[in-house]
């Protein structure tokens, strides 16, 4: 069986169907529409692996990253959104910021926008 994530990160594959999305706008939508429990479960699983994941990702140039590592990177990018909810807001939606809203990120950092 082929792994979808780099060697040693297979335990995180269960998060790929929901959290592995290609753009920042989609990551915001995922965080904002997932339950608090889903956000917290993802956060609790990814944070302890963060340094190891970043050390793995640091060996690649951004535009030459293999697809299994790109999936790991997208999970780490999703973590940046989820960590705001968990660490700062204590809830999925930021206080006094209704979701959905009219704010749209139309262009992000290529190729992981």
C-alpha cells in the first residue's frame, strides 16, 4: 500500500480527506465549518508533530516538493488556521466575526495559496 504522507507521518493520513485543501480560503472555510471537537482533534494530533514535520519539509524547495510532502505541508498550513481558533479564540469562529462573511482571499502564496 502506498502512503499518502512521507514515511513516519502515516498516522496523520486520517486528516487528509478534510484538511488537505489547496488554498487559504478553503482552509478558513474548513476551520470555520468544522466542529470545535474536529478542530481540537486535528490541533492535538498535529502540534506534537510540528517540529518533525517542519524539519522534513525544510529539505525541499517549495516548487520542487514531492506530492506526499506537499500534502504534509498543506496539513501544516491548515494548522495555522486551526491554531488561531484553539489558541486565541477558544472557539471555531472568532468573536464578533460572523462566518460566512464577504472577505475572500483571492491570491495566496504560490503554489499553496
